[in-house]
């Protein structure tokens, strides 16, 4: 068993959890059939491991689309607030290393890579908001364009006043209410 293998019992648990969420939130994936999604997951066990990591950190991943060109199902963290197990992190490794004191335990980009997922783009974040009201009390780092990052900044989003806002902060900043949401293609 490798690091990214799940014991059979845990595979059953995560599949049952995902199926339950899929059936409860059909507005996120109209016209998709769970059996097709499950077959794809069972054929990509490393992706199932990543979904389990998303779940363990509080992300509540769910299917929000299907890419007809690639055949991939798109999972995104659909927890009401930024996943609890991924908060209090700065944006990336360079930001973490730039802090002289009071460093956070980790950074969003490395955590996402370790989990086998991607941070959402601003566009993906806005698309998620079409399925409900997310990050009403928290905020989430999103992929930052290189020119902004080169100047030391990073972007994050939240939803307030029935509007999605995009903000900037120093990439080295971190807050107890800011984390990140992930995306996984299966």
C-alpha cells in the first residue's frame, strides 16, 4: 500500500459519503448519474485518495460539472465555509519563507499539491457561488495571476451582501478565517 492508497473500508466510507452528497445536491450536477461517477472513481484510486483528503479537512467535495471533451468529472469543495482543516495558511511557499516570525504551519499551494488538488481560480470560485452561498463568514485564497504574485500580493474571495468579492493581501498574510477551496478532475 502506498501513501495514496486507501484501505478498502475507507474507500467504502468515502464513496458512501460522496454518493449521499451527490444525491442530496442534485442542483450541482443535473443530468449526471452517480454510477458513472463512481465507476470513474473506482478506476482512479489516487483521485479517490485526494477526495478523502478533501473530506478529512472539511471540504465536503461534490461533483459540480462534467467536461465533455476530456470525460472528467469536476469536484469542488462545497462546504458552507472555507474548509476548517485548511485555514490559517499563507498563499505559497515563497510567502511562508518570507515571514520572519509568527509563521503559519503551512501554505495553501503546498497543501493543495500534497492533496493532489488545485486551488480554485476566480472564475471557478464565482461558478461555485451559483450553487449556493459560500464563504459568508470566511474567505478562500484563489489562484493569483503571476504579475500580482511577483509584486508580493495574492488574491482571495468571499461572499458578503449577496455579492462575491475579490480582494488582495500580501501573500504572506494568514488569518483564522481564511483557507482555500480545491478542485479535482477525475
